């Protein structure tokens, strides 16, 4: 079983990386990104802050950005 602190740290890092990708793609507002891509804005805020992150939601967001999970894990943004 994964320790909670390890999970929290990893979720936070994933959220920060998603935020960096969003900003690099020209979306300065998480709300605009969420609305334009049919994602609940509160849920997207939580994801970028390392909360309520699921594999399904991660893959959906990566698809929007045109990224594979492999590329996301191997590249710096």
C-alpha cells in the first residue's frame, strides 16, 4: 500500500505539471480551460491542486492536450 504522504506528493506534482502544460498552451485561466473542454471547473481546480485525481481524468486531460501518458511522464514542461 502507498503511504498517504507519498500519494499526496505525487498527486501534487502531477497537478503542477498539468498546470504548467495548460499555461504553456495559452490558457492562463483554469476556468476558461475547463469550460472550453467540458470539464467541471471545480473538479479541474482540484486536479491541478493534487486532489481527486483519477487515472481516467488524467487521461482525459492529456487527450485534450494531445499528449500520451508515456510522453507526459517522460517530458518536462
